[in-house]
């Protein structure tokens, strides 16, 4: 019974430390989380309220557009030549600077050497690109590649169990 009194007496100095920790945790949360978030929110609201026609913007969905008109609760954005859509101001993530807009237009126009970009891609599985030794990238000859589907069909039909 005497041992319990010794343990209780030695824990008396921890009360001030616990109180200090209890006060420090909310301060840390305020300075590391709440304050920067409210600052970012104020900057975002200021940016959204200062949008005017003719400005290039990016929406929260990642779509680039030009502001055609603005009113109290929304914006009309031109997302393609002749295509206009109405958005709320909160859908605008940021205003795109002119040099970023020029980079985007260059990427859309073509390659770096000035040739037009070819957006078509051949995805046919019939053509097997053979290297010099008659084998494709996986190391198979064309005959092996053609016979594989037939071999897989035979293997799957022989392993199937008849239903009861």
C-alpha cells in the first residue's frame, strides 16, 4: 500500500506540463493550418471578384477559356471559338497569364519543328512490327504470334468442365 503513495507523489509536477501542451496544440493548429487556409481563401475570392471580360482563365475542371461577360453571380466563358458556356465564379481556379496562354496555343498548333500535329494513332492489332531478325518486340515470330490465339482457344476448351 505504501508503494502507491510514492507513485502519486512523483506525478505532481506533470500537471503544469500537461496544461502547457493543452494550450500549445490549438496554437500550432491555428498557425499551421487555419491561418494559411483563410489567407488562400481571401486571395481566391479577390481573384474571382476581379475577373473582367477578355481575361484567359482556367476552371476547376482544368478547362481553359476566355471570359466574355461577367455579372454578380456568374461568368460567360468562351471555351472554343463560337462556343460559350455559363459558369459560376467559384468554378474559376486561376487567371492564366499571357505567356502561359501562348504556350498552350503553340502546343495545340503542332510540333516544335512547326509541322502540324498528327492526332491519329493506329491501334490495330493485326499488324505486327517485325524487327530485322523476323521477331517482334516480345521475341516472337509472326507465325508464333498468329498461332497463339488458336492455342489459347484449344487450352481453354480442354480445361472447361461440363456442367451437371
